[in-house]
C-alpha cells in the first residue's frame, strides 16, 4: 500500500462506503495508510486471508458515516487477523453497526475501546455483531459502549468465549429482524 501515506481523509461513494479492503490474498498489514485520520463513510476489511493486523490505521480518529447496509465498521473473514489494536484511535460514536465476524485467530477486541456508542443498526437490525471468532475469550475492548444500543446485540458461535467482560451496555433499544434484542447463542466455553 506504499504511496497512500499522504491520504488523510476519504469521502464516501454512493453506497456510503469510504474504505473497502477486500479479497487481497497476500496482504499482511495496512501499512501505507499512516496519514489517514478520517473516513466519511464505512470501513470494511473482509476476506483478506493473510492479514494479521490493522497496522497502518493507527491515526484514524473518526469513522463518521455508514453504508447502505447500515454498517460503519465491518471486520469479517480475515483468517490470520490477530488483533485490532491499531483501531484504538477511533474515538467517535459510530452512526452504523459494528460487525466482527469470522476472524478465526482474533483473540481480543482491544482497540475498539474508544468507540463511544453505536447510534445505528444494520439491515438485519443489529447494532453490534460478534460472531464466529473462534479464539475470542472475552469482550474486553467494547467497554466504551457504555451507553445504549439502537439495535440488537448479537454474540454467537464464538467457540473460546468464556466471559462477557467488556459488554457494558445498559440499554438495548430495538430488536433485530428475528425479534431479538440480545442474542447469546452457541458460545461453547461461556461460563460466566
């Protein structure tokens, strides 16, 4: 991604997306985006099988909008992704949903702790989706969401999830398309 260091802000396209990093077979990090501070729409990082970290996005402070699917931040199917710490600069309220799905080696949500609130929901009615992250042991990292959610909270199929530590949500305002406001399903190691 060399050559993108001077990009400090990205607008959004007609679907509301600002940054889509998808299906890059050998991409290991996001180095090259060190100058990026603000995106006007959604960020989607998905299906990058070699991506290990979000290094390069440390200076992003504002994810302002959402896309047509109602999402502000989507982290999905990055098989080698181990951490989200480079996102710790994001410190605003997200207008759309936060989705962390099918990142097999992700063991922590640390890096998301400065996101203040989720003010919207995706097309399924979910404000936060934490699904199929096989190594995730707790929810520490989303404790900044201490306000209420405008859609459902979905925590499903996380094999190693032992505790809900970090889920400091006080009010869930609204249900998803299944009529559920809080879904905690098939987290095999959940005991506390």
